[in-house]
C-alpha cells in the first residue's frame, strides 16, 4: 500500500490506526482483505468530500494502463491490487472519527478486493473462462454491506452498533442481541442505491472500472 502525496499527518495517523484496529478486531475475512491491501501497492488518497462525492470511493488509478497490462500479460491478484486506489473523504475522518475511517475502509476494501478479483480473472479468462468473476453493482454492494455489518459486530461497541442499526445493516433480536440484517440490507440497497435482485442490478464491475472485455 502507498499513500498519495500531501496527505495531512492527522489523516495518515487515523488510517494507520484504523488498519491496526481492523487487523486486531476484525474477522478472518477482514484480515485477508486488509493484508492484500497492505502488501500491495494500492494507492490510498484523502480528498474533500466535494471531490469524492461519497464517504469513500474505489477505482483504477489509470484505466489505460490497466487495460494495456491486461492485454499484454496475465495478472495475479496482487498485480491487480496494484492497479486500484481507495479515496476517503476528509470529512469522513473529521466527523466520523475512527469509526468512520474503519467503516469506510472495511466497505471500500471489499470493493477493492472484488475489483482485483475481477481484473485477475478477466486477464486469465482465455485459460480459465469458467473462473471469470465479474459481479454486478448489486452483488458488490451486498458483499460490502455484509462485511461492514460483520465488522460492526466484531467491534461490538455501542456507537458502532447504533450506526449499524441506523443504516439498517444490523437489527436487534427479541433477546437484545444484534445480527446482520439481510432484509435491512436489501431495503437499503433498494432505497439508497436503487438496486434490487428482481429489478436493477446495476453495471458489472468491469464496466464500472472501464475494463475492456
């Protein structure tokens, strides 16, 4: 992983602390994804929300370069991770603190991992066509919301639980215990993203990245 130039030290400290917390308190999948990020040359940026238009965003650092590499060579998962960036909004850290920073990197980290799997599989499609992984936006957001919900339960602190309940990612059972709410996630994807299994599934990951297939 590499940081973009010019990131304020307070944001770097926040990101470093978030990564360490995810490694310490997340589950095996959270650690798998984060270690892939850390060990790669994926770019991490911090920009004002006016530029990100979201709490965080994931994409390719250079669509032209990635397409060229895929045309000339077979890419491994690590090679694919090197093509990706995650940008987090300054305001996400300023207002959401460590909780906001951790949550954004868990969510966007899943997107980065899924994008990398897509790039890897498409670059090897000629020898493994049945192994192509190219999820649609519904599937991408479903995976990101599920892993975010699992992370909130791993932390199990009130402010994290409250956020999950507010976002409809979590729900509370009759005995007071919380769980990842699949129905709530479906409602959130429908109401906030306009996505539904029986309706709009959104673009494919390759289309979102601008990958030529």
